[in-house]
């Protein structure tokens, strides 16, 4: 379990012991922050029969901890841990526990039929215990119809049922979904603190978890540096359009790299210390132009995530064309 999840585990453990855990929970954060990891842990805690038996015996926290320790169930800094050896734990580990449902889609989006299956799942009586749980990973990929179907289940929960959602793009979720869940936002450390977590070194104060591949993989680091040089030359000298287009279309990290480059330029222009800043005269593009370019990248990123059959080639060509318009408008302003 990632170390930065400990405080959240402690909070959730208290809520479980006090019988105050919300019916619907949403774990959000950047990709790789640990949403699915902590969701799996929590579900296992809820379903572990040995833990449940001890928590149900008494409302006295100290007695609960003492009994759990006596039975060798692991407890670290008041964090509940499933025993791993009871029947429910073994079934859950084998993905065969009948009173739990994980929504898995073999498509880009979670469709309404899968969410209807979830609703029907909660309507049935539990097979083993008295509790039912469901997990919807990447909940932001639900279609509008699926999200609306989930609303009814969230609004009318059945007894002893818990629904857990995870997302790395909470801004793409319907506000009505978010409002009906208790959101736990996971915030991994950044900068040197994050680097230390992975035994890495560096001076980028703004590095975050999404940049880890460039930090831990030499080949990715070289590719990113080369792409950054291309983008700089494109913005300031209108060069490398074809190369940039190819990377945006073909490379999985292309759009994330482009966003980071633009953000670093905005920080550099504002006088913030950045690593690997370009040597180009960034003042030739003013803050408004950079902000416009950043927004264009964000819109394109949103389309990549929400449109089922998006044409990435066309989207990338349109993005570069829109960026060129922003740059041309800036040049005209300078001439005037």
C-alpha cells in the first residue's frame, strides 16, 4: 500500500469501527494515486468475516483493537487489515465472492446495461453475509445514460450495501453523481518528497505522479526531452509540426507531455523555477496566448476521454491548427 494512503486508511478504519462509513464513496486523484488500491482494501475490510465479528462484539474501540490483535489479525497504526484466511477473504482474493460486484467493461465506456446489472445485484439478498459491495472503477467513463441509471441506486440504497467509485478524472463525472457520494481525494506528494518515495533524485519542485515514467525510465526521459525541444521550436519557429503530430497520434503519453510542457512554460514565464526550461524568449508569447494554448490542450484531452470513437489523427491536426491560429494572432498583435 502506498505510504501516502495511510492517513486515509486510518480515517476509513475509524468510520468502519464506528459504523459511520458512508453508503457511497468516491476515490479520486491522478492516475496511479492509489484509488483502486484503497478501494480494494476497504472492500476486503468490509467483507472480512473475522474483522466483522470482532467489531460487532463491542462498541468499545480499545476492546476491539485488543481482541483483533489477540486473534493475530494485523493492525498497523489503527488501520484495520483483513485477515486473509477466512472464507470471505479467500473468495474475495479469487474474485469469486458472491456478494461483491466489480463493474468491468470490455469497451472504452461503461454502458447503461452494466449499471443496470449493478442495480439488480443490490436488489437480491446476500448469499453469505448480510453485506453487499460493488466497485465501479474509472467511473468517469460511464455514459450519460449509465450515470443517470446509477443515480437511482445511489439515492435509494439498500440496507448494508456500499458502492465505491474510483476516478482519475472527477471533472468528467456528473455533478449529481459526485454530490451523492462522499469524495475522498487522494493527493500524492510532489517534488522531492515524491521522488524520495520511489528512491529517485531530481530538482523539479513540480514533478508529480503522472511524470513518474520519465523519472524512472531512461528511454522515456530521452523521448520527453526530445519532444519538448520539438514543441519549443514549433511554438517559436514553426518547425517540427509533422514530428509533433506523429507523437500526439501514436505515443500514449503525447498529450500529457504537451500539457506539462505548456504548464512549465507558463511557470517559467511567471518566474517560477523549473527544470529543463527552454532557452527560447518566452516573452514572445504572452501569458494570454499560453493560457489559450493550455485550454486548447485541455479541451482535446477531454475529447480523448469522453468521445467513444474519437479520430485521434483529426483531433491532433485540429489542435495544432488551433495553436497556430493563437500564435499568428500573437504575431499580428506584436506587429501592430
